[in-house]
């Protein structure tokens, strides 16, 4: 995968089944509890990702033996509440689950530790947890800014048991961390939650997992939790991690947007028996009208015949999966209003702001408040705009925005950020979706590929990309802006902000019709010059891929099959002898009243072919998987019919039905 960006074509449909990776929240809790327990725990189905790697690294640095035992299994030798290493500096990246729970546990474990993370981790508040720990005698110093990591933890000064108060309205991870740490004190302690407790299902998960490791927390009412005296964690022996319910949300949403009835999208690994709150995401999709089925450890979704509808939902119980609803809203009628999501502002990024900005790029109508987000699709009759999506080093931004590709082609910047919780996300998605078909037609100059491509596109009702016109427009725009054609960075900047509109076989530049201007000899020569500049080609790459829309595309140009659409469903290399091409060009030019000499045209074409084949950027070459179509002895009609036959043989025209939309 290119680490800088991933270009997605418009997707038409989704179906199939995916085995989910292990739950991040359960994996990191289970790792810590197994480390603190007495005895050996074998963990099955542990998530392999950045966040779990941070927790594992930390536990190993604390002297806990963790050994891979094959098939995704890990053997953890518990330290019975006392880490062997009493002094350490731990780096925890941007793993909130690891940072909060280790802060609590290490502050009460009698050692001397420094905890730090990436810059964003140092902007995520932790003061409420530290305040609670101090009530228990913990000795915690802020190393930079009060209330935020990095932290220095020294052995706590003993205190009697009693009651400790913690705020629950910023992050439920403070309460989770505290609860998991309390058994280390050996005393009976009651935690009273001040303020509303958000994301309660995560706290339920913590209590459930503590019970699996032998400690029953007594809950009184909704806000009071008591850990008994002399409680110690004991390994359950084998612990199986269920699939990640937040990760499931992307696939279920894909199903709700684009799986046809009878061919749903199914996730394996979470279902009715799950202990994760995010399984309730399925209820939200059902409210939007999606057809949902749930088994003990699987769920499936498909699109309702009447389409999805917007909803208003308090998302306090599904803060992470709710991001997926924000993008699903692009495919629903009316407005979707997500409320009670203030915690988004202190996650991997300020998710309310990031979401509003990126949804806006797609043409959605968005309203963002302190603790809510309202989303409506573009005005009736308008399609989503293709856009370059920034992901803010936030795995969930990358994953949920991939769903917008059901509405338009997209570029996702920094797709590798999904490694925080789901390194193989895009590979999994790819196995479940069908993209709009693309037919790439390459070939030498004057081979007739333009005419054939345009006719094939028309016959199929597909979009048509004349990539040569983009290079010509770039040359024209550069000239109008006074940028020299040899100035690579200057021309690339012009290409990047090219204000060109293609409509019904005609083209406009900066609001002015430009068909004739770009066909001028001087502009042809400029196009050939600017097309040889790698930065210009790079600047026009997404521009070209943005044509890859439903119901399909015919792309014409010399690098369509190699660089722009290397995975095209059909690649044609269209050629003809130099003599025939010269003759066709001759008729064209004479028809326009331009005096030319046929010998010099042949000579000219031969030289251009040699130059094009030899040039270092995007050389003209027939791809190994391209079909050769030599039109030396063939008319246009015959060539078009030949391509259309291949399209039908390969079933590429079938994607015209079932295009999702609001
Ligand atoms: O096909 P055309 O003559 O309109 O192309 C104009 C110029 O752009 C020509 O010099 C070839 C170049 N070109 C290119 O390098 N890559 C493409 N995909 C299309 C055209």
C-alpha cells in the first residue's frame, strides 16, 4: 500500500462475510488483567495492532513474560499484583486504553515510573483520574502541563480504605482504570462517580472482565462501585477475545448502504452474546431502516428497498461507532443528528471538528456544536463530490470515510493510520465490495483511441475521460497564468488547481469554453512538454481517478492501463501502422484547411512513437494484460463493436444496476 494515500473508485455494492479482528478494548483489558493475575493466562484471538502492541511492550518492560504461542495465541505469566520491574519509562503512543489503565495500576503498584505518549496523547486530559488516584495517596507529578501526560508516578503513601470520587463525564476510561487498579491496594474501596457517567457500556465491559479474572465489583445504583478487601486477580486459564464491535460498524454500514436484499454483508466474531457496547450500533442502523440480522456471534446488514432514512440519536452509549453513522448519513434521506458526543473532542483528534470539515468536502450539509453533529446529504439531485480526505492520524476517520466511496471516488490520506486498531482494514474492505467498472484504452498518438473511447463510453452510458485534454488544459492554463512550461513546480501547481469542467463532450477552463484553444498546435506542443514532468503527472493523478464513477468509466490515454487504472477490468492497446495513422491525421488536418505533407506526418509519428516508448515518465507500452487492437485494416465501427463485445464477455456492463444513493 502506498503509505501517503489510497485512492478509492466509486463503489457500487457490498456483500460477503468478514472475520473481524479481536476487540481492542477487550484485548488491552485482558492483557493487563492477565499480567496482574496469579497464574498463566493463554489469550486467544488477541488483536494485533498499534494500541495492543503499546500495551504489550509496556507489560514486557515491566517484567511480565508474554510469549506468542502460535495461531494468534499469547501466553501471559501473571505477576500476582507485583510487577517485577520497579522502575521504568514507558512510551504508550496514542493508546488511550493503555495509558489510562496503566496510570492507575502503576500509581498504586509501589514502583517509580514515567509514562509518556505521542504529542496528541499529551493533549488528552487525564486530570480527573490523577485527582482520584491522589485521594488514595498516589504520588503523581505532571511533567509538562497540569492535567495532562506525560506523568511521573512514585510509590503511593498508604491510606486507609474508604471512598474515592472520580468524574465520569470526560472519559469512562478513568473509572475503568481506577476499578482495575483498586485490587492492588488490598483494601475495600468504594468509587463514587461524580457527574454523569458517559460510555457506560465500556464500564460494564470492565466489570465483566474483572469478574472473569476473579474479582466481583459490587455496584450500587448507577454511580457507585465497591471493590472488596483482599481481592486478588486469578487467571481464568484460557481467555478468548471476541471480534471488535467498533470495527464491525464499518462493514455493517457498508451493508446498509450497498448490500442488496438477499446478499447481505456479514461480520463474524460479534453478535448477541457480545459484551461490547458498540454492538448496539446495529440498532442504530436498524432505526435508519437497514435490514439487520443478529446471531450469537455474527451480524449482517443489507440495504432496505426503500433506502435509509436519517435519525436523531443520543450516541453516548456508542461513541466510537457513532462516527460510522455520520458517514452513513450521507446515504440517508433527511438529516441525521448525533447528540451527546462531547467526548469526541478529546479522542485521537477533535473528532467533531475533523468530521465536520471532511464531510463538508464531500458536499454534505453539516452543523457542528459543542456536543453534537448534524449531517444531511447534498441537496436533492446532487451527487457527493469526490474529495481528498484527511485522516488526522485517527484510524476511525480513515475507516469511516472509506464508506463515502459508495457515493464518489475518494483519496484517503495516510490510510496506514488504521494500524492503530485494524491494520488490514482496507484489504478486508476490498474483498467485500464491487467498484464501478473501468475500461482503459491506451495507444500511440493518432491511433483513433479518442474516437473509439468516446463511442464506447456513449454506447455503455459510462463516463469518458480524455486524459490528453487534461494535459492540454494544463498547458493552456499555465500559459494564461504566465507560467513557463519548463517550470515543473509552477506547472504542477497550475495542474493541481485546474478549474476545468467537462460536460457533454465539451470542456471549459476558468469558465470559458476551451475546445478550440486546447487543440491549437502550440498548445499541443506545450501539452507534450508538461506531460513529461513527473510532478505534473502526479498532480493530475487523482483528478483522473475522480472520473472513476458509477456506472462506469472509459479512460483514454497513454498511461490509463499502467499508472492511472492499473486494475482496470478491461485494458485495450489500440494501435495502427504509422502509415495509416498518418493518413487519418492527414485527412483530419486537410479537412480543417491545414496544408500538410503526408511523408513528413509519417516521419513525425515514427519519431513520436520512439520518444513516447523511450521516455522515463509513463512510457507508452502495451501492458501484459491488455488486449491488442490493431485498427490498421479496421474501421471505427468495427473497433467499437470489438471493444463492446469484450465488455459484455467480461460482464463489465452489469454494474449499472444497484448504484447506491440517498
Ligand atoms: O492525446 P492527446 O494528444 O490529446 O494528448 C496531449 C498530450 O498529453 C500529448 O503530448 C500526450 C500527453 N498525454 C500523456 O502524456 N498521458 C496521457 N494519459 C494522455 C496524454
